[in-house]
C-alpha cells in the first residue's frame, strides 16, 4: 500500500512539473502574433475600454503578417492600478508580442514598469500623459498630449475674450488630472497679471500622492478617481472666486465622462454661467450620452485627437465600413492604433527582417508616413500625431466651433 501511495505521489508531482511546460507550449504558437491590452471593461470607465477594444479588433480582424495570424488578448482592470498589475502579469504569462491600446494614465503608471522589465513594447496607449512622452524605449504614442489639448482650447478662449485670471479647472485627483493641469499652467506662464495663479498651481503640484488634500489651494476642484462626488470640487472653485474677488468664467476639466458630466450638471443647477471644456480621454460618445441624460445642452467644448467621424480620409472611411454603428471617437482611435501597429509589422516583414519587438518599434521611431491620409511623424519624438480638433456640444452632438458660438458664450 505504501509503495502504491509513493508511486501515486510521484505521478502527481511529475504531472505538476509538466503542466507549466504544456501551458507554455500552448501559449507559444509559431503561427500567431499575440497582442495584449489591459483596460476597463466593467467599471465606471468601461465605455472607454470597450470602445478602444472594439476599434482594435475591427482594425486587426482576420489580418495577418506574412503567415502569422493576429490575436488580441484582453483583460479587465476596472481603471484600477492594483487590478492593472494583476491583469498585465496574467497577459505577460501568455507570450504576448506587445501591449496595445491600454486605457488610462494611473493604470499606465502601474503597467509600464512591468512591460519594461520584460522588454514588451507599449503601443498606442489611450492616454495623453507626459509619462509616456519622454521618448523612452519601447513606448510609441499615437495621440496628442493632454498638455496640447488643454493649451489648444485655452489659447482659443484667450482669443475670444476670456482672460487668464478667469480660467479654473475641475480635474481627477491623480496623475491623469495633474497631467492636464500642468498643461494649463504652461499656457498661463508669462501671461500678464496671473503669477498668483501659477504660484497656487505650484503649491498643488507640491502635494504628494493620490490621496493628498489639493482642494482649497487654487482655482481647481479635485475629485477622487472612480467617484461621482463633485461638491467638494465645486466648493473649492467657489472658495477661490471669493478669495480673489473675481469670477471664474471658463472651467477646464480633465476627468472621466460620468464625473465631468455630473460636475457640469451640478454647476449649471447652481446657476453658474461657466463655459466648460473636456479633453478627449473623457470619452466623447459616453460623455455625450451622460450630458443628454442630465439635460445639459450647451456651453461645453471638447477636444478630439482623431479626425471628424464624417471625414473622407481613407482611414476614417475604412473605419466606418468596418465598425458600422460602433464607430465613435474612442473606437476610431483604437482603429487607428491597430492599423498603425499593423503597418509597422507589415513593413518589417516586407523588408525581410525578423518580426521582433525591436524591429517593429524601429519601424515607427524615426519615421514619418501617411496612414490612410492621416500624417504621422515620429522623427523627433515617440508621438505620431499632434492633431487636436476643437468641437462643441450642439443639438446633442459634437460640432465644429465657429466665432458666432464664442460670441454667444462670452456675453
């Protein structure tokens, strides 16, 4: 009996030792290129995650590089950094070639060190944070930065009569919100009579950690990530108005679609005549739906980093055909990112080079090219596009902004 138990234990031990090898063998498919993405598919920002994933899948469906088929592996991270770590490690264990289209700045903070350790590229992440724009190895961005988005809309506000001292902000209290806020400071630096605003923003930046108390310091209201509580942020801006004895007129927002929409609705309910702007990460399609639900119909601007959805550029025409009713600003960005990576892989294959991570990144860095009518330029940095398009809420859609709109707002 003891011998039988011993033999059984040895058999189980041998099976356990062999199992990881079998799993690894299954993960390594010579006829497959595995791309991975970690994004919010179930939480408050799931509209962004599902939009990006839908665009990626449409761009890469049935595509192959040489004889290799492309497969996309995705994991939900709920827009939560701790869950991102779990999701990324799980995907890394499956022999993935690159990560593509991850959603979020705080989640990118968690993911990038893990990817760098394994030398896995980070391609086209859905974030405009400066964190990914220091030209670090293995990181390729498609989109314009949050700083560029904020600067574009604020400079336009200046041209249309909004003074620098009338600019306030509502932002997410983490690396994402602070990245946009830095863009605001950059555009205010050097403007006459607002050195006190820059000083207040510096005090905010000096507060360390995502849980620091940043409200009540400057012309900014902060809210916690994945929270819909907006009152403290509103009170912070009102306190600034009282302290400076001058009104806020233009509020730059850098947040998620539900939180920003709630803040705008709350402020308008308080009879504020503020004009609001939002950056692309807020998620144009979901943001529009939230504003409609809350009855917000006007005085909202939004910057986009992809061409208009009705554009006749070949890349947008192809996206419309492949995505159909699922075409939106976020899914279009996912589509562009997918096609950008596909082009790089095909270029490497066409040149007869090894389809390695290094060669694919090198096919993008240092080059400029046309992607279906959309110019991309990586010759000076690791960001391909500087496109920022200013749109405004009108008749429950995002429409171009004209001078008449600005005159109507700034009365």
